[in-house]
C-alpha cells in the first residue's frame, strides 16, 4: 500500500530518498546488503511513483536500478561526485510524461564548485548540488528542482553548504523545490541558514496536512521513533503550495528498503 502513490495534474508528488549506497564489506549484515534491499526498494518505488524524486547515495548501478524500477517513462539527470563523474551521486528522477527537462547543472559544494570532486570546507568526501529546471507538460509552468546531500562529519562544511544551497535555490525566479539528506535535524544552524528570510520554507512545517507522524528519518533498519533526528527534508519557495507531507516508514515483510525513510509531499505550482 502506498503512502501517496501516483498523483494526477496539476499537483506533483515529490520524494526525497537516501537509498543507502551499496556497501558490500563494511556492513555485511543482511539488513544492509544491497542484494537484500534491492527488491524492497523496487516495491516501494513501484507503489509510490513520484513525479519527481531526489535520491542521495546512489552509485551508478543503483541509479540505473532506480530508473528502471520507476518505469519506462522515467528519466534521470546527475552523475557521481568524484573526479570524472564517478562514484556516489545525487541524481534527480522525473516522469518524462509530466516533466520536460530544460536545463541541468551539477556543482561541487566547495570554493571551486565547477571542479568535480573538489573539497575545501573540511569534508573528506566530495558533496554536490544537482540543479535542474523543468516545465510541467500538463500546466506549462516552469520550476526549479534542486537535490543535495550535506556532509555527515563537518559542521563547517554543512554551514557553508547551506549558504551555497540557499544561493543556488534562489538564483531562479521560478517556483523551487529542494530535496536532500542534510545530516542534521530541523532547527539546527544549517536549517536556519536555509530558512533565513523566509524565501525557503520547510514543507514539514508549511504543509496544509501531515499524513504521518513526525518520525526520525534515519531509521538504521530499526522501527521508527519520534525522538530521532529528522535529517531528510523537502524545502520549497513560498509560491509552491504544499498540500500534504509525510515520512514513509513502510517496512516490508523482509525488511527495510534503506536505512533512511523517504520524505514525500504533494505540491502545486502557481
């Protein structure tokens, strides 16, 4: 059973999901194995069919799997964060029957954003922003969609990343939606930087309705809890109407699709 499922126009179903990169040796426990989680992730994606999906921690073969799990009409943009476009990435997936891709760029979260794989803010691993412009085929409305994954270790990197993301998200005059794994809870410094001035809003607070409880989004393959951090967010500019928002803690009989919960929203542009 889906939390939201396919949505007809003019509304859009937006999802943010850290699918947990494949780690064949570091965490060999069954719950974390990609071969174990892959069919569970496919089942969840087939049920939900978001119009737009921002994914974090996707290795190239995982990104390819996600696109095929969503179905033939889905396309994706984005590449790995390492030099040469290799490695883990933050791809954006979209329903090509609803969305027309107009532009796409991917930049590093560093002082040298155009240098692939660059790290200058204290993060040991590269971090990126995937930045796409779309036209909604059904309504003709253009909009901006941004996906990212902040560093898990460096506070300085997260704060600088928040400042950069704020600039990128607001560089367009179009309605804008931001998805990501921010590795910190709402109400922390990075969150406040992004919401400063009210030009970006957290959909969890701004939605007309919350369709789930406020779960922590890093499940780590355990039952959901209320007292854990909500580190995965969907943000939007005020001209994006947020109808519903929820945190998807669906567990199938064989386990969890990821160590994170997906965050989902129904939004309307214009």
